[in-house]
C-alpha cells in the first residue's frame, strides 16, 4: 500500500523528477521569466531549522511572482527525522533530505543554504537545543549566510518570542536570525569571515505568521494587522500554466522521505508576514518599499538596465536568439562594473540566458559514473548551437592538462562531438558530502575547509570549460562531468560523476548481536573501485573478542564487482560490546571505508564514503516465544533485530491477517506508525484482539496521535498523546517493579537503560483504561512525569502492549537493555505455554 501511495506521488511530480536529473531544456516562456528575474535586483532569505519547515508557498511567491532572488537557509539537514521511503537514518537521511531540499528549490526557483548545525533529534526548548549546538558557530554560520547572500529581506518561519511552543530547533532558528540581522554589518563580529565575504545590512526582518500562532482563525481575525503585509499566494502564472500554490505543492512534495507528498491547491489564499525589525515600511503593500530593485541600484547598472528592460518589454517568444546581440552588449557592460557581488551574480544569470537563447547544448559525459584516483576515463563531449547566431568553439579546457584548441564555427543545429580522456589525479579523494568527511559532535558537523561552510553540497570535482566566441564576445561555459546512459525500462538517465576508493569494505550487519557465547559467522563485502584489485583484508576487534581467520586474500577482477568473505567471530563469555572494522591492504595503502549508494528517483544518485564499522554485542538474554508476525508500518529494522536474537520473524500484511495465519505466531508486533500509514489494518483489529484473547501477545509500537486511521487501537481505552522524552539519558523510574515484564526472563535494572540513543521514546499514551498497567515513568528536565511509555494489559489469555519507547532506534544501535526488555515483552505468559509443550513432548 505504501509503495502504491508513493507511486502516485511520484507520478504527480514526474515532471520535476526528470528535471532534477537531466539538464534543463528551457522553453521561450522560461527564458522570458529568467529575464524578468535578471531585471529584479532584490533578494529574500527565508530562515528555519529543518528540511520541510520551509513554506514553499511563500518561497515560490517571492521567487516567481515578485521575481526576487530567494533562498532558504535551513539550519540543519534533518538527520534526526524518520524515513518513510527507505532504511537510511541519521547522517544518511541528512544526505537524502539535503537533496530533497535542492529538488524542492529546483521546482520553486529558490536557492538552498545550510549551517553546520546537526539535527540531533527533538528538543523541547531552545535552551536544550543550544546546550547541544555550539551557539557561537551556528550564529556565525547564519551571519555568514547573510553576508554571502546579501538579502534585502529576511523572513523567519518561526516566532522567536515563544520558546517551548514548538521544537527547540525551530525557535532557535528565529532567535539566531534576529541576532544575526544585527551582527552581519558589524565588522567586529566574526571578523575572520571578512577575507572571503563582506559585511551586509539587510533592510527588514519579518516573521511568517499564521492564524495558528493565535490559536484559531477567529482569534486571528481580531488581531491588529497594521504591522503585517499580506500576499495572495494563490496567484496564477499563465506562463507556467500553474498557480503559485500548485507549484508550491510540487516543491514540498519533494520531501518524500517525510511523507510530504500532497495534493495541490488552487484559488486565492492569503499569507501573512509580520514586521519585526529594520527600516519601517513605507506602505504595507510592498516588502521592498524604499529599496531600489532596478538596475540603477548598482553603479554602472543604468545602461545595462536600458538594454535588458527593452528585451523584457519586446521579448521575441518565437525566436529568443534575436536578443543575443543585445544580451552580449549588456554582458560586456556588466564586466566593467566594480561591485563584485552584483557582477558575479548577474553574470551567472546572464550567461545562462545567452546559453538558453542560443539553444546551446554543452555536455561532458563520462563512460562511467565512477572512477578511482589515477584512472583514465573516456569522456564524450557534445557541443551544439541551435540558432543562427555566429558561435565559434575556441577550445575545450580543464579536461586534461592541455587546453584543446578547436576553432570550429558551430553551424546551426549541427552536433559536434569529441572523444577525450579525463585523467583522474593520483591523489584525488573520494566524493562524499563534505560535512560528513570528518567526525563531528552530536550537535555540530565538522567542516575544516571554511570555504565550504553553508554550501548545500560538495562542489563537483571534475568540470569542463567550453570556451566559446559568441559573435565577438568570448564566454566560457563550465559544465560538470556527468554520465548519460539509458536503461531499457527507465529511458535516458543522468548520474553525477564521482570518485570512489579503489577498495571499500563493509560488514554486512551494522550490529551483530550474540545472544549466547556461540561463535557467529559474519559476512564482509569488499568492492573494487578498479580492475584487478589484489590485496588482503583483516578485521580489527576489541581485545576480549576474537576473529578468525586473521587475514584473507582479496582478489577481484573487475571494477564494481564485489567479493564476499566470511569471518568467524568469537564473543567473550560475559556481557560485552565493542566495534569491529575491516581494513583492506592494497600495496602500501589501507582502506577502511564503506561505500554507500543512495538511489531514489526524485533525487540525483548519491555516493557517501563513511568509516566502516559494526558494533558487536554479547548479550546476557533469555527469551520465550519463538514465532513473530511483524506488520511493517512506516518502515523500521525491528524484524531484522529480533531475528538477530534468535526469533523467527515473518512479515505479514494486513490482507493476510486471519485467524489461521495468526495461529502460527506467538506474538504479533506492529511496526512504527502502522496505524498512520496502513489503510486496511483498522479492519483487522478484532481478529488481532481475538488472537490476544487466545493467548497471543500483541505489541504496538509508537503511532502519531494525529492522522490515526483507527479509533480502535486497543481492546481497552487507550489515548495517544504527543508526550515524548527526548533526553536519551532521562531517569527511568519503575512504577511496577514486580511486573513480569521487568523480571522475566530477564531481570531489568537501571543498567538496561544506559547507552540509549537519541531519545527514550515518543507519542506516549496519556490516557488508558484500568486494564492497563503502566510500567515505567520518565520525563525530560523540568517536565511532569510521563507514565505512558510502556503499558501492558492482560486480555483473555494473552497480553496487549503499547509502547512509545524507541526500540526502532535502539535496536540498530545495538543497545543491550532494549533487547532484554523487548524479549521480556515477547515472553509475557509464554513460560507456561513452553512448559506445557515440553510436557506434551
Ligand atoms: Zn522542523
């Protein structure tokens, strides 16, 4: 079902998906809109905390209606979220969400910026957030974003005046934006930035308010709005055949891993922004009032404006190339102005417009999407002029050491192709997101190269310069090397060209659980980044563990192929945990990193190179009940984890649920958010409750309290809330210390709540029938105790359990206590059954 939904969403946004990966093929109306934007010299910076916080309606309106250069500064990359479309979590989820933001901006016309702040998980208050973020660094990055982007207007998504009302990251984003507004023009603030950027004074700061800030639409109607500006964000764009709201829905539907695929809306709709500080508004109509947004804003700009406004006024939709002589005139004048900010910005825009008007097609396509240091790669170059404009290809540079002189007149619509070779530097480092290159802290990414801070992604390592003479003006167009290829079932595809290590290795399981002291075989996969890879591999391990053999030979004939090796791990006799990591020796080089591929249709293919390590955990665990049916909800790896501790786990879909199927299981475990994501599970509740009454156990993991698809979550009264405990070290108090779930077969102690990761849990129940026994109590600092994290009810001969504890996070992190507690949940009442079965034998 989930797949089906996803398919529908993907179909809806297929237009933008193809644009996400392929080069643009702009139409006349798109060229015209680019000229309109070229002729608007004003900018807006939108500030919030996470990918998907941004109001795409407003960003799209600023970019497409007002024509302002618009950017979204997301303080984080959203690593702390959940993933609805795949297994990636933490930093890999951050990579996906970074790309989803870029995909959204390709739709709404904005740009994307970040800080080094890490989305470490939920925090309830900005004080809590700033205990984990390095405030000075994040503020410095917001100041840097303002100095680099130079916005006239800043709009905060969140209210800086209401800490505690929303996610702490949200309020913090607004607070830091307020502070940075005042600091950006102060030369004594972060002076080290000033050798690569210059101070800047934004004109005004707004808050993107809404009725929900006031509790209800009625309350908002009564609010004094003299300080507010309104926009009709439902405005229709005939050139696009779409209204602003429809475009915004397409943009926010890029956040697929967060389940943001949504319907579009049409018709007039009002959006509000509230003036917070800066130069007071002269009228409430125009956020740019008092700001010169014409070409006369810059010294020497007036003459450029005269040319470009004339083109906009008299745009030739049938033959845009007719404007090239005038565009070149403007281009030459632009090169003479002193203001480097505007010169750089507008030159870039103007070049794209000239390229589009001439119907230029410039491509450097490698024969592979992967190469290693020292490689030589075939590259096909294509150069095409689709206009009557006289254009000469002077040379192609950057592809090898030499500048290849060509001197070819490009005839209209004649394709010129060249085969060249690209020599990869011997010391080229693998392509990976720059913010993941070095290990950071819980709250901050580490970025050693200052010039990368704020950039959405790592700059492309290999690009090709096409040096053209257009009429008599030399212009260089730089294109990244890509791979263009086709698949019979997908059509034409594009992939970024990337550098990978010549050898990478991973242990198949991230966490290997030993439920007893039996040895286990582990699978190690070595991947060759080049042909004829020869070497050997060993596994580093903690002292009290042993791994055999000590070394194995690696021999792989072809690039891209993998070799699978089996090692045997011997755990110690007592409870213990540690890290093991593979090292491949090739010649005098060691490789200890893993190559991760992220491949989704709505974002470009990503490769990430991360240290390869797996956690080994020797558990002291006992368990009863063997066969588990698992109903996947939003997706989690709980089934794999339970398999690791010796359970037989079978995935079942709601359609398969009937008394006969259920009778095969000792317990049914419901995956996270199943009642939020599965449409037909609600119709199977009675059968599940009957299964419990007959002696089965049913464990329901967290569901969100809103968008629940059933009122009938449990056989007894049970109400979910938004209660959560975000401090993973919060004290856990035992409300029912003698309950079996804390004693049998594993004695649960405080030690079992040590080493938890990210949070204790979320969406706890806050109301339940007397049949339920609350087991644990916990709370975040300064809050009242929350007792609904683990509730057990006896129902007939079995047990119904609701738990908001984050087992889905703790299992993949190999947290021993989480396994022991879950084993107890599954074992409830099972000792009797086990004993009686034994008697029958
Ligand atoms: Zn958020």
